């Protein structure tokens, strides 16, 4: 029997704090007009001090699991794609596994910069299609605000924090993840990187003094690369699936820069209306940008059951790739999880047992009952 990997639940976690371009005008020599005209970004979210990559990832995962109607104990695999992990090791995914109580899940991180979510989704789908596992949670999560130099106007205006998660479930019903292409060009590794903190340049007082623990980027080559590969990867995945661009209902691209998307749309001879864009609100959230945009598209009715969607990304590495899916939605009809519910799940997650009982209005006292 052929098995298929369906996207059956989704969720996001977006910090409440909004940093606008006007706020940035007070921090570096820039202007709202410059940022909007060069990138399309107007504002981004910034994690609060108690939020981390793992906590945002866990919030998004819990929302996605609730949406899919799957208990954490039913998850076989958690993959967190991230460029700003909780630590170098252990994997952020392991911390998420503990927070959400996915007691039987294997967990690992995937590092492919902003393309990471595409690669992770493809890996999880392949594991489901081969019958190795049945249920996976794939998460893109970032706290880029922690690794960006807030005095470097070339980079700090671009990035934001957030997380998005998909639940993938196996079924014999055709649909779900249909095809993917994954590419890398390591000759461009130095144009977008975090230079220090690894085995080549271990952290030292000197690396900190020179700001090598922050994101470094040469914007123009990244821009040229991105405009070339987005259309290329989209065409490749569509052809590989035996379809044409006319079959595609919507493109959900990595949300880096509006001008990059315009060039890609021209290259594909597709109207911008076919592209889901929300980078004006969130900036570039790296691995999280594609799931955050896909969830918004689904919630706004732009991505419906049966639609063919191409998710396409590019980023540091350099990496790029695209994934074509037939959108499924929960196996049992369920509305998206409301923001208030996600906030409640987040409070429950971070509260101790006693506080958890209070939030749920349960009698406090017998701590053994908590959980
Ligand atoms: C970063 C990026 C927006 C810069 O836009 P650009 O049109 O290429 O701008 P340039 O780098 O040519 O810089 C033009 C001028 O603006 C200045 N500038 C750079 N950042 C600025 C800012 N935030 N505000 C005002 N001026 C700025 C530059 O210093 C330069 O000044 P100069 O001409 O006096 O030297 C663009 O290169 C880009 O989007 N690259 C891709 C980045 C990306 O997507 N990265 C993530 C990939 S996942």
C-alpha cells in the first residue's frame, strides 16, 4: 500500500512585542521609507526575555497538535528547523519534546538556515511515506533578535522572531506532501553566516569584541542568489510532480524581501496575487517564515483543502529548495486554534503544576492531581 504524508494541523507562536520601522529609526541610522522601499518590511515581532526558540517552538507545536487532534504522546518524531537554536547542543527539538510531553518521540534539529523548514518537512514526510513513522511535528522556530547586531543597519532591520509548526500524519488516502527538491551551494557559505561559536572560530573575548557572534551578511550576493533560485526551484518541483504552474493554487515563499518575490513572480510569469506575503508584519523569521505564512493563508481561506501549494525557500548555506503539497487539513473537521487558546496553552506550558490548576480553575491543594 502506498503511504502518503498529510499536513493535518498547524499552529504559530508570535511574540506580542511589535518593533516598527519607526522604532528602528531611533536605534540605527535608517528610515521607514528606506526599509519599506528596499524590503517591504514594516514591523517585526521580538521575543520577550522569557521566550526562547524552544518555548516558541513548543507553543506552535501544541497549537498544531490541538488543531490536528493529536495528543503529544502520539508523536513519533519532532524536527526543529532553526538558525537560532536554544544551544549548540543539545538539540532544541529535545527541549521541545520534554516541554510538550511527547514521551515516545525522537527529536533532532535540522540546520539549513531559512530553507530549513522545507528540508525538515521533506525528511519527516519521507519517514512517514516509507512506513518508518506515522506522526511527526515539524517546526520552524527562531529568536533571531538574540543573534542580530542591533547596531548594524544592514541586518537588524530585516529579521524577526516567531515559530510555526505542522503536524504530519500518514494515511493511504492520496495527497499531502507530493514532491520536493533540495539544493545547496556551499561556495557561498560566507555571504550569510554567524562566524564565531563553532569549531573554526571558538567563542572568545576577542570574537565578542569584534561582533563575530552576530549574523553577518553581504546583502547583494544573497539578493542575486535568491532571485535566481526561487523561480528555478519552483519550476523544478512542479515538473518533478508532473504538474504545470497552472495547477498551483498558491505559492508560499520564504518571507525575506518583497522585491525578491516580485522578481520570482516575473520569472514564473505568475501574478503576485498567487504569492502569500506577510513579511510586512513579521520581517524575515528564517525557518519560521514559511509555516507562519502558510498558517495565515489557511486561516484567511487562501489555502483550502485540495489546493496544490508550493512552499519555496532559500537562505544561508547557501541552501534552497521547494516542496509541493496537496493541502489536507485535519482528518476530522476542526477549526483553527484561536489565539486566546494558544495563549492559554503557552501559559499552561510555562506554569508550575500549582499555577496550572489555578489557570484551569481546578482546586489547588492536592498537588498530586496536577499535571
Ligand atoms: C539588504 C538589502 C535590503 C540591501 O538593499 P540594497 O538595495 O542592496 O542596498 P545596498 O546594500 O546597495 O545599500 C545601499 C545603501 O543603503 C545603505 N543602507 C544599508 N542598510 C540601510 C538601512 N537599514 N537604512 C538606510 N540605509 C541603509 C548602505 O549603506 C548603502 O549606502 P552607500 O550607498 O552609501 O554605501 C538587499 O541587499 C537584500 O534584501 N538582500 C538580501 C538579504 C536577505 O534576504 N537575507 C536573508 C536571506 S534568507
